[in-house]
C-alpha cells in the first residue's frame, strides 16, 4: 500500500510539472462589458407581411479564455467565452410601433457569436390598448470585441418569433439584418472620404 501511495504521488507531481500551462490559462482569462447599438432591417409576416426597421441597444457582461490572434487580420481577439446581459428595442414592425426589453445569453468564438434572447414587448395597433407579448430570437454572425474599448460590433442575421398575449394572439416571425450603428457610420465616413479625395 505504501509503495502504491508513493507511485501515485510521483505520477501527480509529474502531471503537474508537465502541464504548467494550466495556471497560465487561468491567469490569462479576461472579462469585459460590451455595449452595442444594432440597427435592424428586415421583414415579417405580421399584418399580411411588412417591413422591420428599428434599433436594439444591448449590454453584455462576458468572460473569455486566453486571447488569440487572427492569422489573416493579424489582430488579437478574446478567446472563447460566454456572456449575459440585457437589451431594449424600439421598432417599426409592419407599421406598428413596438417597445420591448429582455435578457441575452451569448456564446463567443471571436470574432463570431451566437446569442439567444428572450423578452417582453408592447405593440401599439389600431385596436384600443394595443398588444402585449413575449419574444424569443437567435442572432448569429460577426461580433468582434476590442480589449481597449467597451464595445462589440455585431453584424449578422437575427430570426425572431413574437407571440401576442392579447386579442387574437398572433404569432409573428421576423428575419432581419442586424448591423451595429458604428459599422454603418464607419462605412459612410469611408465612402465620403474616398469621394472627397478623388
């Protein structure tokens, strides 16, 4: 028994010496608070079909593994991680005004992300009192974050379902492009600069 105990201790010591990276990985973990202001542009089946236009500001508190470098862009990104936070929304949904808020759970594999959101909303319609409802959506796309700035820049696709709790209890499905306002402003600025310098 004593020999077995000594052998087990030696094996554990050897494993610890062979894997010094374990402490390094833990030490290199990072966390951040990311603020985004995505614009939504898409379509819905609500009211026999119509457009979606609005803004969806979001704050996510995230934790990541060790940073890594994108070999193409030669830029370092936070490692894989998870984040949770909240969002608000103001939309023109097929001609109806919608205000809402909810919670978001995001999975990061920089510079990409999948995010699931659930929340509640109020839709003003032609009917007195409008409509209250619940919503769930899934975002997937490009979502880089910067170590030096508290922002991420989502650009991708959002698929969403809305279930009304009042009146006919309609189920609305929306599909929209989700593009951060910072990217839109940057694109306009670069275009204007290019025109001005040529």
